[in-house]
């Protein structure tokens, strides 16, 4: 039976080669000075206004995006659960399907609706909104919510379908009204789902550069754009790596905060 | 009162559905537009025709599909093997292993892509098809493990022993008993990996070399000049075939047992 | 059952952690055609013993002999015995027929042979007609039968059964007990049965092996185990009993709570502290003063076949009594026990021996 452990070895080596060492490479570049020595310069560069601004905007937008996704997805998952669909695969189907339409095109398609003459544009003009939609923070936020909403819905729905109906009936039997059932029973029981949903939305929206590229009208730059440019056009890899490292710290911090409330590890392999 | 609530619920579902599919529908509609722009100039199939004549698009499609297929297949094999090993691990070793496995799932694609790029440069490999494939395998294995591991744990440990007891050698027991039992997890893991690979842009963007494109990177390179409507046509075809594929697998009796799982 | 020893466990020691032996120097002979039951609480080592015989565990020390040949390190698929697993362990992706055929196909038997065998086995377990069912379409009792059929078509010399009835409800469990006895007689092979249910053990077995904490506590026929438990653990674990501190005054006389009871035991010395076991159904309740010790009925429950009562004697001990007569709570009674119904046991000598005893 112990020979079985050996089967875990190949992938362990793979992970060291393709996960651990690459991450160490980011550290290597991020802390490397001009002459090859150690420096904190690239890390501290995050404090420069041209970097700090985009970082704060990214943080703000990703937090709002996460909250909006949660607010949309939670009632949605509740409704889906109550609908008691015989085949839960149908729900998953609906939310997975858009992924088969290319991510970039899906986002780009919004331009058709948001740009001058598009349905949403015309509608908002009628409501009295003046000015463009494309190139605003609102447009980017919309793009983020649109792209990452499924990542909030699916884990939430998954967690909710696992709840036994009798658990809820027990709460009702003990005098809880629907509101109390929602907040005192369903909510705590779906917390692991909330945590993984929040992670899966927050992380990509914090680091995206594609959504802002497509819907930002070349006016708005997020921290993702800054880093991408350091690697592609500006060719300052050390700076790019340094900023990536800072971004990673933010991701780790947010996960540590979430993990404080729940153990993600259990959820992941469960 | 209850009816009203039910209606409100349905209306809400419809609203989200419209939000999810509105851009996709416009995209499909525009793929049949005679003109290039946003203005409707009449129904036409010219973009579909153009699609089949563009060698560039043909290459991108074949790259995308073969990378998705290969990376999902290889990731499935690696994932299943490591799940078997993981099952024998206990305590701290197990936790460390799972934590490492979770990094690509939890980390940002931007950082994952960049880190892989830097590592490939350090090793000195030429950027191209193989680097993209390796990167895709890396981020796909966790999805396979995520789907297979619960199956393996749910499985009655004794069925494997029962096979040995009835005279099957370990290899026979593996293929005749264990594999069929974890098959639903393997299939959903494979499909998920395939989908993730198909839809990936960021990691491909950083690990591809010049002269090679997937559908995503081709579209990205066209953003500045305006994306050609033939891309809309391509996506429409892929979208429709995805629907057909998913409907078929869901209708077939064995497929209906396949449960797709998420984090 | 005959005298030929088919399985011999020689000085088996098994540990999963360095400081804890799950089995400690266990020796056991299993005879051909015997229905032998390993009985004990969870963690006593009974399942580990079975898994060592089946080949799923290797002992740290000792040998396993099968028909005189050493099979200690032989893998399960090369052993001429089959197992019925605790939760049946049917292959969920195969139907009844395919489940039963599994072992035969592995061995490369002909299709005709396999078909005949399946028909025979299904008939034997009263399941004919269900060939095409999937395991999840069967009830627990039916799955159990298929698990047995799957094992016996391979014609093992020994069938190992790991708490096979544990997941069934009471009525079904009792029916299956008779089924198993019938099966064993028809097949004429050895059954090694593991259970924590003493009733099961006493009903079915030729030989019962009572185990606790990795040691064999007592081995013998069901009657011996029940009527003459060798220590307090066995007495407590098998059936209800009153286990009391006593003083062995001299041969054929023992003192319990100051009252003298004639008994039939000899050779425990003079004025030696001993454990005394009296089964509740062996206690007769007489009018006050007519028996050995007086008491008051303090509790009564109707159990169907009999009444279960507690009689409290002046020292405060509550005697468990089974009787078909009813004595209302508060009735003053006197306890009488026939001499041959009193079982005398030596007290554990050392701490080590104490460890083998009843753990509270």
C-alpha cells in the first residue's frame, strides 16, 4: 500500500518545476538591482503615483465587483435551489456555456451594446445620461461582473444544493421564519461557497488587464495593465516582477483574511 | 403571496439570463452582418466564407483545439495518477501537496503567466507551441484533481480489495474496478480542463512565441485595428457546437450521471 | 468440522503505531469445515485478524499457514480464500451477474462454466431472476446475498465474513443468520466470521473466539463461552450478567456481600477474593428470608418474554434479575441461586492482566 505514495511523486516534481520555481523567478527578478545585486527599489516603486493610482483603482473596482457579484449571485443561487431543478447540470450548463464563447470576444461584444448607437447607450441616453459609457469605470466594472459572475454563482449554488431540506425544515419547526432561515441557517452553511466564490472573483478582477483594454477606451489603466506593459512594451522586467510581487502579496493577504473565517483547503478537495 | 414571490424569482432569473447572453446574442447577430461596422447592412454569410479561407484563423483554431485536447488529456493522466498517490499521503505531506496544487487555482492568471514566462526564459527554451502546452497542462491538473479526488474518497475502499480478493492483480483491479468508479470525476475533470484551456488568454499571451496564435491571442492582436467579423463567425460556430456537444452528452444515459463539480 | 487444521496463525503481532500493538502474539488454529467467530468490541483486533488471513495486512511478526503452507506474504489475489466485506463492496458499475462473474472471468473460465456458476450461486442465495439488476437497485439484504454469491462461486476453501450483517435491520439480520448456517452446511467449507454482536456469535458458530485489546480472552463452544466465562471481560461482554466481588471461603462455598452461597467450584484457595458471575436468568426470587440474601425490587421493565428487574440488597448493589413472574416495585424478596449457576473467576493478578479485563 505504501508504494502508492510513489504515484504522487511525478506531479510533485512537476509542481516544483512549473509552480514553485516560476514563482521564485518572480522574486528573483523583483529583488534584482541594476548590477545584479539585491534591491527593494522595484517593490517600493508601487508607492510612485503612476503605480499607486492604478493599484488603488484596481483594488476599489475589484472589491466593488466582488460585492456586486455576491449580491447578484446569492439570491440567484437561493432561487435556483428553491426551484429544486431535477437536473442541477442544467444550471451549470447555463453558466458554463458562455465560456465557450471566447472570453475576449464576449467582453468585446459589450462594445456593441455600450458604444454610441448600442442598445444600452440609447437606453441610458433616454434616461438622461449624457456622455460616453465606454471608457468609464462603470463600463470596466460591468465587464468584470459579466466575466466573473459565473465563478460566484457556481460555488454558491454548489454549496446550497448540499444543504438537506430537513435541516431547513428543522429550523422552521423550531420557529424560524424564512428570513431567519436564510440568515441563520443557509448563510452559515454556504459560507465555504461564499469564500471560494469571493476568491475566484476578487483575484482575477484585481489583476485583469484585458477588461480595461477592451472597455477602458485606452483611458483607464489598472495595475494589471501597468504590469503587462512593463513586460511587453516597456521591457522593464525587474519592475514588472516587483509590482507582480506586490500584487501577489495583496492576493495572499486577502486569502489569509478569508481563511481566517474558513478553511479553503477543505473546500477545495471536498 | 407565494405566487408573487415565485414570479419575482423567475423575473430575476430571466434578468440574469439576459445579462449573460445579451452580448453573445449580439455577437451572433453581427456575425451575419454584411458590413464590418456596428451598423446593420443586411444579412450575409460572407464572414463565414472568409473564415474558411483564412489560413491564419485556421492555424489559430487548430492550435487552440489541439492544445486544449492535449493539455486536458495529459493533465487528466497526471491528475489521476497523483490522486492515487495523494490518497496514500497523510497529515502534513498531504496538506503541503494540496496547497501546492491549489496555487494555480487561487493565484492570478497574470502572475502565473508571468512566472512561467520568466521560468521558460531562464531555462532557455524557445517559445512556441510546446511552452503554451506545458503551461496549459500546469494550470489544468488542479482542475482534474479537484474533480477526481472527491470521487476517489467517496469510493468504498473495500471494492478495490474485493477485486484483489477475487483474484485480480493490482493492475487488473485498477482498470476493472477503480477506473470505472472514478470515471464520472475523470470525465468532468477532463471537460473542465478542456474548457479552461479553450477559454484561456492571459497565460497563453505570456507563454506563446511570435508566429503562433490561439484564437484568444489572435483576437487580442486585432483589438487595436478592430476585430474582424469573421471572428464573430468563428465564435458563433464554436458556441453552437458547444451547445450541441453538451446537449448530446447530457441526453445520453451514461452522460446524465456525470456531475460537474466546482470549487 | 473435522480435526484437520486449515489455517494456523502463529504468534501474530501487528502494530500500526510503534507503541501500540493491535494484535499481540496471537495464536489461533482454524479447523476445516468450522464456523468460527471472532467476537469482540470495536478495536479489539478482530477485523485486523481477518484482514491478515485475507492478505490485506501483513503482520509485523508471526506466520500465517494455510494447509500447512506459509502464506504470510502472499498477496490476496493468490490466496485460496474469499471475503465478504463489511459494506458488501459490490462493484457499483457492474450488474449482479457481472459482479458474480468477476472472479471467474479473471481466472479465465469458460462462458458456459461461468453461466452455470452464476445460476447455481443465485439459486443458493435465493436471488434468481435478478441477474441484470445494478447494485444500487438492490436492498441491503439483497446486496448482502450477492456479495456472498460473488465470493462462493470461486469455490474458496475458506470464506471470510467481516461483520456481514452489520448494516441490516434486526429482523433481516435474524433471517440471514439462518441463511448463513444453511449455506455453510450446503457448501461444506470453513467460515471465519467477525462480529461485535454476541447474539450472532452464539447463534451461528461452532467456535467463538472472544477478543479484547489484541488478545484472545476465551475460545470455545458458544455454550462454554456463555455458561463458563473465564474472566470478567467475557462474562460482561457475552450476555447480561451480575459480576460481583466475592470471597472464596473454601471449596464449594462463596461469600457475596456478607451472604454465603453454596457453589460447585473448587480449588480457589481459602478466604481468597474472587470475581463471581451470576446470569440474571439464573436468579430465583423467593419470599423474604427463604433465600441467601434479602432485597427490595427497585425497578421493573416488561421485555416481552420476561420481566427485567433490579433487586437492591442492603449493601446498595443492584442485582439484575430476569423472571417470567412479576414482582412489583417495592416487593420484598429473597435471592436464591442454584450452586451450579454460580461462576467463580480468579481476580486479575497484575495490572497487565487488568488491562485485558473490562474497561469501564
